[in-house]
């Protein structure tokens, strides 16, 4: 299939021709979409499929973000695909290496030939009569294209690609320097020998500061409140040891499971014994930071570990920049921007030539795609999530949302495997439709994420809800999801299967 085989229509959406039809349509050619396609080819090889990608390249997040120092915030033995071992020495890898890994995966499996670039999906309409989705996408030239599929798999992630989050800063128009959001890093950005202020305290900020400090005159990380920060080795010592005796394919699952267990135990311990985890983290900070450093002001958050995601710094790079004086941390509130920098509530003014607003993301469920089911548009904020990957009463639709407390790809792999199980089960039994349905009145809706990061709190009201019981509960636990999604029964009382009923045929009583 080539992009030219898609039915194209003018921007008004009128098109008398029949759209191209595939069995499965994947939205997004990032780490989730390429993984989904690989699983589909391997587990459901008879299915035809295409991938629609809004951008002009494979890679998703790892193609979008170009800021200095961009890297993974979790280890590559769990962020890498289950089916393709990560073989590089670096466990906390740079963005370029991850992008190459994703693209190599696509190219080696021939998945890159299935991607239609520059196609932003805006609408998906389900027809019960046809038991198919008709998906509408917009191209950069304004043309509209449509494609029909039996199963729709949304792998577009959960944040807006076209717009990062920036709070309203008083006086920002008075600033004579350059303001940059990391999500839209300009290729011509020049900060060598300049004074830089990075606003933020999350994963992006702690990545930017040591990377920019190498060339800038000085970098200040300006945070409103601290975040938990932990140093991990850039290279996994266990992996390096095992590679001396075992092949990569043997080492990979061992180290992967080692890291999964450590992540899970750390998260569970943080929930059950937050005081103990705080003490361990503080001990690490005391060893890593300069003697007498004011930890209480700059590294003591007002929440418990894993209420928000822990920030990882490989080989203590952030702490090293604090040691040598190339960077500093200021904890204060912004009063306003001035011509030469930022005035703080305390009265201090930070002089700057460049200000980087590492202030977060905007969430966007299903990439902003509009859903219709037999002409009716459901309120996505009222829908209930099934197994963390499907929606109640929405047929033949799956989506990928990774873990907040572990690597994204762990969940992405499981979701893709489960989707293939569904497809194969329907083929084996002559079904056309699979759809989760809530029949237990005791199950009540809850927020989708038990997480108080700003990007979640800003969007949680508009996101679907999880349920109070299985299988509607969104578990942040790989072991539980592994048992449920890879080995659990498909016929669990909530998932319904049916055959297409043409309009001319009466519905059975």
C-alpha cells in the first residue's frame, strides 16, 4: 500500500468514493505504534494494516523532542521492546540512540513501508451495520483522506504534540532575551557563553541543566517547589557483567526483569513506607551534593515519593554541575519577567539571556481524535476504561497509555499482545465485534491516574475514568497486567463478542 491508494477528498470532506479498507489501522508511528505493528505482524500475520502518522518521520516523542541532553528517564532494558533486546552499553540512553533503535526496529521488520506520513487523524466513526470504523485524517496540504478498518489501534500517546504547557508569566513581553519551550527547541538556538534560566523541576529541567551547563556561562534551575531526584548509573553494572558470559538475548530478559522488580518494589515501598524511602533518597543526596548544601530548601518536596514521578539523573550529572558551580538551583516564585531576566517574589532578580520554560506538557487523549458511534458522539470524560486499554461501549478500539511508575513500553507491549489475542479470538469464532460493557452496578468511576503531577491535574476532568474494581481498574503494576493481559481469559464477563447484523436483517431477540 502507498499513500496514493488512500481515498483523497477536498477539505470540505465530501467524497463519493469508497475509502481504502484495511483490517487494522494504527494511529501513531512512535515507540508504541511501531511496537504494535511488530506484534501484529508476528501474532496476526494475516491482517492487513496501515499506520497514520501526523508528523513526517518515525519516532514520536523521540523525534519531536530535540532539546539539549534529551534522554530516557528510565532504563532501556524496560523502555526497549520485549521482542528486540537493547544491546548498547548505555542503560539511560540519549534521545538520538533511542530514535535510531525505534527506526531500526521499523526498518528491519518492513514496518516503515506501512507508514503514511503527514496524516493527522481528526475523526473516527463506527458503523454497527458495517462493523467498521471510517477514519478521517487531514494532511498538511489541507486535503482530507479517509480509510476504513475493522479494528482501530490508537498509539498516539497522551499529550499534545503541537503545544507544550507554559503558564502565564507577567511581563514576559518585556524580556529582551530569548524564551524557549523544550517541546519546540529551535535548531538555531545558541546559548554558548550566555546566562540561562531553566524554569521547572521535573525530568526535562534536570536533563537540560547539566547539558546546557557545559557551554553556557551559567545555568540556574528556577523551581517553585522541589522534586525527588535520584542518581542511577548510566550503564547497568549487572548487564555489563552478564554480557561477558552470555549473549544479548539471554542478558536482556534477566536485566529487564531485575529492573521491573526494582521499579515495582520501590513504588510499593513508597506507598507503604514513604518515610523510609524519603530517608534513603536523602542519604543519596547527602553523598552526591556539595557539603553543607541546603537540601531542605532545594530537594525536599512537600509530597511523598511517587505521588509524582521520581526524576533520574544518570551518573549524578546534575549534582556534578552543582559541584563545579556551572549551575545552581533557586527555589522561589516568579513575580514577573523584566527586560534583563526574572524578578522573584523574594525580591531577587535572576539575570538571563535565555529562559527555558520546562513547565510541562498538555495532555490530549487519543490525540484529540473525535469519536462517533452510529452517529452519536460520546463524552470521553465520562467513559470508563477497560484493562487500561479499551473504552466501555466503544467497539473494536484499543489505545496505549504507558505506566506512570515504570517504563512506557512495558505496558505498550502488553496492550499490543492483548489486541492481537482479541483479533485472533474473533477470527477463530467468527466474531466481528469486541466491546467492553459494564454490567456491574457496584463499580464506581474514579480518576484515571492516582498522580498529582501538574500535567495530570490540569487534564484529569476531561480524561476517561477508571473503575473501582477489576477489570476496570487501571493497575500501575506490570506483574498484574502481565498475568491479566498476556494470560487472562478474554471472556471475563465484561468483554462482549458479537457478529455483524446488517440493517436488512432483524436483530435477534
